C-alpha cells in the first residue's frame, strides 16, 4: 500500500510563488515514476510535471519555465516549486505515483491564484 500526502497549497497573488510537497509512505521506491497533476473546476485532470524512473523530468507546456519538480529520496518527498503563478494555475493539485500497473493518488491540495 502507498500513501501520498500533499501539502503547501494556499492563496497567492498573481506573480507569487508556492512550493508543494508530496510525502510518500508505504511500499514505495522513489525511483518509480512520480508526478503532479492538477484539476480546475469543470476541467479534466491534467499532467503538470513528472519525474521518470531515470530521473528525467517533463512539464506541461503551460508551466514550462515557471514550475520545477524535484525529489528528495532520503525524505521520500517530491516537490513542485511554482513561480510566476497565474490565475489560470488555480486548481487542486494531486500527487501521482506509479507502481507497475497500479496508480496511486494523494488527496490533493488547493492552489488559488488571485489576479
């Protein structure tokens, strides 16, 4: 079993920054793919950023150059540093972990960017 707990969300003005954390516990390996998704009201959940097994990172076009994903293997934690936030970044952000054919999700953390 895998547990993912996100934190770090909140209300921020446009242009501001937030850092999200995803603490993973249970039967995990931080070398497995892990990433961040988001879901805005009335929209589908979408990939924001991910780290592959080999450590390669990928980003949605909408966040490239503004968001950075990283992981601390010793702490079993993945981070999402979000800079230059825009109102359209407002969403619930979810941590996602892949273990073979199994997909695990956290409960999500709300990010609200005011204009």
